[in-house]
C-alpha cells in the first residue's frame, strides 16, 4: 500500500506504477504496470492506493513537497522454524530520493537475531554486502529491490544512493511482533539525539558508531558502554561497531562528547505479541 498527503494546495502528483502482477483501478480507470496515475491533491487531503501485488519500485513525483508512507497491510514475517504470528501492518515513511545514501551499517537488534533487509534501488546500482564472513556482490536494475538476511551486523555499500529497510522477524510463542524500520546511511548520522521511549514495553536502543569511538557516548549525562555483546565489521578503512542497551520509558538524550556521528534506533517488545521500532532521527541534506 501507498499513502500520500501534500503540504500545499493544488499539488500535482504523478504515480508511475510498478506492479508485479494484475492491474489497479482508480477513478473508474484501469492501470497496469508502468502506467502513470496523474491527479491534483490539496493540503490535508490523503490519497491511499493498495493492491494484492507488490508495489515496490513505484515512483511518486509531485509539483510541491508531499509526505509519502508505504508498507503492507498484513505481514507475518517470522523465522521458518516458529509458528506464524498474527497478521501485522507495516507502515514506514518513504525518504525522498534526494535524501538517500550509499553506505549503511545494519544495527544489532538484541532479542531480534533474525532480520530481513530490503534494499530498494532508484537507478541501476552495483551493491556490495558484507555480513559475517560472507560478501555478496550484485547488480540491481533500476527500481528493483534485493532482500538479504542478517543476524548481528552487516555492511552495505552501493554505486548509487539507495533506500534500506530492516524487518526484524517476529518472536516465537507470541513474544513480539515483526517490525519495519528505515536504516539511515552512515552519512545521515547525528552526534546528539533527544528521543522518547514509550511505556508498556521492554525497550532498548541500538547504537552504531565508529569502532574507535565507542567510549565517547554519554546517555542522560552518564558514560554509556555496552552491557552486552558488541559486534564490529570492517571494509577497507571503515570500521564500525554496534550494540544494544536496555532503556526505561521516558525522555532521554544521548550524545558523543567528541561530536562523532553515530546511528540510533529505539525498539521494544511487549508480552504478549506487540513490538515496535524506529530510527531516532537523521541528518537531512540541504538543497536550495
């Protein structure tokens, strides 16, 4: 499914469909793969489209700024060896193509060691993915995607800017539903975050930082070091580490005293079933 809402009146929106199969009917007209839906949407109005086919790679453009979210109305992402959980909606904001990156570290999500990562490319792209002792090299056609599995940490680099989304799998015995989280690129990290942890969950933060800068992090004014495992990965001259920390509900601040940029994600589980996760913030590129 795709939903969008404009920030201004009289916004012209074009939706170039990528349908894996079938067709879509909008305003009594039928649209197939690579057809374009054109319409005018006003401020505070919302358009939602959905289809039983995969819509990944659909291109949305507009004459003025808009907000776009996408996802799946019913997903049961779980490891193959456990019983399927409930049907869960996955909804996440879609970053505009001028705010993407080409180097990513997937964070360590404690309690969720089964993860699928989806890489959506805009233009034809050469990918290199390092996870554990395995390196994958792929060329992905424009507007196609590639999925891979990881458990602790992986390194993604690409010849073009890409969109990366992580799907931590659901837990057995209804201990936590699957999640959907955007993974900001390394060049989108900040050195300070203010964030809120919701009540009613066993919550954690995941931190990804340069391996030689793990000691400079301060959480709520106190030095923050991993209380569990630290996972590191290297590629060329780039060395990163990732770890998770349990955290109480409420407002928090974390910063690096040497102003080293790092990635931050917040996630949690509720017994039974529920789960959540999201990136804390990200640095946006400035355009005139």
